[in-house]
C-alpha cells in the first residue's frame, strides 16, 4: 500500500486535448484501473496521458 507521503499531487487540467471534461477525474473513467496499474495514474488526476484524451465515463450503474 502506498504511504500517504509517497502519494503525488494529481495532474491538473490544462488547456489541451489531454484534459478530462470539466469536473471529471481519472476515477470517473472506464480505463481508470488499467491506467493506475500500468501507467502510474491516480484516480484524482484531471489530465490523461493519451493524446487526445481517451476518457470514457463509467456508465451509470456499472461498478468502478
């Protein structure tokens, strides 16, 4: 488990095609688990490493 002091600040939104929709974070995306495990993202990130962003919201009722 990651120690609290080892946790980084979330990637903020920018003015580019990598920013997630306003008010959304990686935790709201269907790809969150894969990106956090493989690419080091955290659910609080507001910017995507894929360009353009591949953010896809979790459908209502689908477990995260």
